[in-house]
C-alpha cells in the first residue's frame, strides 16, 4: 500500500485494541506515486539512554517478554513470528497489543523499542511537560525511573519548548487550515481531532518546530463532540469552535527505517506503529486487510493496514492541556471527556463491583437483575454498550464513562449478555444475570 493511501488514518486517534482512530484525511489525493525524501533532521538529538545509566525493564509490561523469546522480531517495528495464544496488552501502556479477530489473535499496535523500555506515565512522577520543565529548572535529582541524564533532560525540555511555541502559533484554527493542516473531522476521546499536514508527513524530517499533526479539541466541554467537528475550506475553518491542545509526529519507515525512531532526547518517547487498522462500517476496528478491503494479507509479523507505514507519537507540549499521564502518553485525561489521571482501583472498589480496568472488563460471576453498575478504573474513557461492534443490540448503553467515574445499565431478564466499548471496539465482555 502506498504511503498516501495508508495514511487515511494517520492521526492514530485510535491506537487499537481496536481503539478509535481518525477518519479519512480531508484533501488526501490518494496518489500512488508519493515519494519520501530522506533528509537529516533539523535539530540534533541524543541516543535513547545516557551511557552511565542502566536501562530499566518495565516490569509492569508482560508483553516485553515476547522480545526475549525465540520468536522475537529482529527489528523494532516488527511483531514476533509466533502470535500469543490469547489477546494481551494495553493500548498506550505496553510494548505489544494483540486482539482477537474472528478465530485469530493478531497484532493491533507496537510501541517503543524492543526488549526494554522506559515509561513515565504516572502522576507520582514528573512526567508532564510542565513537570519536566520544573525538574530541569530546579536542578533536583532526576528520579531513577526516568532513566535519563541531566543533559538529556535539558535537551528534551528545549525540544518541547520549541514545540510549544509552534503549537501556540495555531491558537487560531484558521492559521492551521491556511498552513495546510487538514482535520480528520472527528474528535477521539482523550486524544482530540488530528489535523494532518501531508507535505510534512512525506518529507521524512523530524523537527519539533514542524509537527506533522496538530491536535484540536472542541472548545465546549459540555457538548460531547460526536460526529464531524468541521473542515478546512479554502484555507478557512468551517465548523464548531475548537482550541489547540497538542501535536503529534509521523515518521515514515522509508525515511527512518524499521528500528525505533530516536526523535526526542532521552528514552521517554516510545513511538508506535499501527497494525491491521481498518475503518469498517463507520467503526475503527482491528481486522486483517482481507477482511477490511479484500486485499491480500501479508505476514502477521509485519505492519499492514491503515497508518502502518511509519512511526507515530503524541507530544503534549501545551501547558494549558498539561498531561499528567506523560508528555508522550497516548491519552490525555485533561481533554474531553475530562478524567482523573490518577484513577486506579484503590479503595473505591470491592470484589462485587463490575470494573473497567486496563482496557478490560471485570464482571462479577452472577449479577442481580436490575441496575448494574460499572466503575471505570482507567484514566481513559470507555463505555458499556450492548452487543458487539458488528451487531450492537441497543438493549443498554452507558454512554461515555470518563476515568474515575461510574455508570449503570439496566437488565431485567436473566441471561448472558455481550457488550463492548464503543470507543475502543476491541474491548468486549459478557455478564451473566441470574434469576434471583
């Protein structure tokens, strides 16, 4: 698939399990002869880790073990040659995400370098842009969990400040339209609407002053932005009021290769690659190309599907939307639907509580007919929607449930009921309602 075609969903607004991705890019020509210029980055960077600091293994990521097995990939962008026996991984938090598609387990996302990673996605650590700035300015000891030197931190903050200056140039969305950024027209929960500049995508240059993607959100948080936000027409925005929230970057493999791209200073920027992403029937789902478009399937261990021809990353460098999950986190709980970034299971839950946690549903063995509550222990938004993505039944739907919040469904008749997350359609569950 050519680069222009595969970037129909470049905005990675869905990093899947099949989580939501962006829609077709406005103004994308779909030409098959797009080439990528291989040029040197305009801002120097350092290696991923300081030589004097030992690389930390993220023990909270069980999928990293796949990189130490016999089936481990040779290059960072590739998946293992043998698929796991069941779905595993969590979008935005683990090296691999595998999901069930039909009777197969297939890759949905790969993030970061293989073997070991450094992640800063905790409110207890200085992970946000503002936190990193404050840490650098204070001269305090850098927490060992960040696994970086003071020089790396200083350069990272410099890069992010450059990006923030660029982001603030587009406070007026009309300036983004005039500069060649085109929206995906939808707003993904905790991620925003992706405005992509295809000219910057195909030039193969990494420059914090020239992000390939700008992230906008609807200005009115009280009006859930379902459906199209608007579009750029003749260099002018036609749509609802929006505000700038951050940026994202896309580096094609043709320009930078299949090993993890070293863009920002230090080890915190875990870039990701989409696998088997498809916009099918109005939903972003993870299915093989043969299911999505009738195209021939390639090896499961190689990137295929929409937005699968390069490395991508979000960079939350706007202090007005500071992200306590980390400046490079996939999700930003300060965006609609606003959530508690420290949402965890904690003491607010009991063994009889139906949970949404780690992008999974945890239900009691036998629920009682009537109102059935779910607590969302993730910092990202989810839903409990009756049926499956392919066959929603409409029997119940919580709507969007922000992180740290609870919602209820009502089931009056005994039976076993399937449900899924309308925002991340790879999330599926069942609940059995008893007769008592």
